[in-house]
């Protein structure tokens, strides 16, 4: 394992923590945007794991995961702006 692999693993672990934080915001703080944040980073985890070869997907699916994550974050930002 080289340094880049270690950084990638650390990044995935941080994404998992952020996903959990999003769920916490949604459930405990009753913030709807928490679900969108959780979805964004859950998709990033799946995206990264597929790029690392840990989760096998058909070629090109990872681009749709990335697009889905970006759409989920766009929704999260929109919900945060709408919140008073």
C-alpha cells in the first residue's frame, strides 16, 4: 500500500463519518437537509469504493454515482437556503 492508497482509505472513512453526521442531523436535529447530505456522502463512499475496485460495477456506473451525489448536495444546499 502506497501513500495515495492510504489517503484514499482515510478519505472514505471521513466520508462515512460525514454520512453518519448527516443522518444524525436528519433524525436528532430534524433537519431535512441532513438526509441529502447523508445521501451525497453515501454515494461518494460507493463511488470511491467502486473506483478502488472493492465494489465491482459495470463500466460507467461510477459516473452516475458521482452525478447522483452532486444532485443530492444541490438539494441539500437548496434545503439549507430555504430553512429559516
